[in-house]
């Protein structure tokens, strides 16, 4: 395959393609297809942007119909029929049945845009500059979101100090440390040298951080801590929202209501760039145009997003995820873990991680990826030192294809173990 155009002209910043050095031309359901018509099972899912599968027929029909009828493509924040229909559907079919009362902001089209809007609004509302985040977090690549993000490689790219964020140990890092008490001590101790934050920003599942699922009890304690101390709770649901964990919002299992929620990736329905920042109505202190952007509310993405929500509800995708998630966990526990006593696993719904950090080979995860790719499975790594293989297939994947991909992964791990 001719990759010269990429290696000669594209920036060295490219990354995912280095693990999968073929030219892809098509994608359907849970498969990529390359120039030689070879099919690859997709356990990467556009980092969570293709929850409803590649080229979902239901969503595609709605998008094509909209374009064929000369629907508005670009409108800044003008009122449009498509946006009105999306807002009505999202409010009445998704938010209200879950007891959620949120205003909707259309920021720029990516997850980091949704986080940036939440940060600005939180600081404006509380009139405090500091925000807290957890170690192990990934929240985006623009400077505000990057200040929240903790991996060294990402932060090095900033080129300027990343300020006004205090990072709190994640609860899994020090099992004997009560991190809620730790945060309370930072506020109460007049020698902590830490300012009271406007907000605490968390993922309920640290996906890029290594698939760490925070317990319902921890999430409830975080909500109480924020309430007790007049701190806004912002949940980043960019990667693990949109039914990835088995409920549309990842925090539903804990019975909590965040003050703000960031959505992107699969809210775009079809892989289109789209993001939302949700917040409680009393927080809507924006002045007109105070947070702006040319590509707010991409109209094609809005059409796809509404269709994606319809598909999710009509096809009972949340229930599908719970069933397939149980199937995957059973396979990992019974088929993969017995391969080596040093393997560990974590996950929920259809996002799982196999942790190889106890294996004394820093390239082990790379070897597993390579073996998977050679056997037509696209899969990525995550976590500290990229020592965790992350499985994140489309939520619509068939059970047979899911098991086929898991068997490829099992065999890849077995082959990598032979190299030790």
C-alpha cells in the first residue's frame, strides 16, 4: 500500500496510524476494510466516537435525506428546524425521563471544547480561578482542558505553564488514603496552601487513564463533598457517555446529578464532530456571545445526533451493552486471565482493560497490539506507560463478532507471553 503521501507530507504528530500501517477505504458496522478488501474487527471505535457502528443505516438515511433536501449546513447559532427538533427530543426523551434538568450549550465541535466551556462558566459562576481534577485524568488537548489532563506526554506539548489546577490522587492510587477526607483537609487546613476551587472535574471511568471504574459509593461521596463545600461537580462524559457503560450517562448508576456534563464523540451520532455542555439552569450566567465559535452546533451532526438518540432508544442499546458487557467480562475472566497470573482486568459495559503492568516488559502491550493487528483486530492501549489494552467496540457489535475479536486478543496475549 502506498503511504508515501502521509510519511512525506503529513506532520509527525500523527499517532494511531503508526500502529495500523494500512490504507483503509471503508467501514461498516464493527469492521474496517482496507485497500486490499481485508476486513478488520474494530475494538477502537474512533476512541468512542462510533458507538452506533460505522455507517449506521438508520442514521445514514436521516443524514442523506437532510442533505438531499438542501437542509441548512452552517448557521452559527441561528434558530433552525434541525436544532429545535434535536433540543426537544434530547430534553423530552433523554433528560426528563432521567430526572435531569439541564440547559444545553453548543460549544465548538469537540470534547475539549465542551470542557473549556464548562471551565469558563464554572469560574465565572463561582468567581474562583482554581479547578481540581484527578490524577490519571484525560480531558482534552486545548490549554484549559490540558491543564486538567495528567499524562506527561500530552502536557509536554503545551509549551507554556499549565496553571490554576490542583490534582487530587485518584481513589485507586492509594487504597488506604481517604481521598474525600484529603480534599476536605485541603479546604479546612489553613496551612494547605491550596485555594478553594470553582469546580471538581471527574470522569466516572478513567478510560485513557487505564480503565478505572469509580465505585458508586465514591461518586456519591464526591457529590456530597461538592455540595457541602459549594463546589461545582463537572462530569466529563465525552468518552464513556452515550450508553458506553450501560446507561446513557455514565453517572446514572450512582444516582447522582452533576452540575455540569461534557458530551462529545458519539453524541455526534455518525462520527460527526459535535459537542454539548450541559448545566443546571441557575448556572446559565453567560452574556450573549461571551463564549463563541464558528462551528457551534454543526447542523449535519445535529441531525445525526437526534437520529442516534432515536436509534439508541428504539433498539434498546443500553440493555444490549449490559448483556454484551457481561459476555465480555466472562470471557476475559475465564479465557484471558488464566493465561498468566500477573494479568488484571477492569471495566464496565463495553469498555474493558487488560492490565499488563506487572509483566516486566515495557513493550509487552505493543506486542499484543501488533499480534492483534496481524490477525485483523484494531485495538488500542491506554493507562500509565501504555500498559493496558483497551477494548472499546461499537455498542452495536454482534455477540459473534465480539467473541471473535476477543479470541484474537486472547491468542495475541498468548503469543506475546511466549516472547518473555
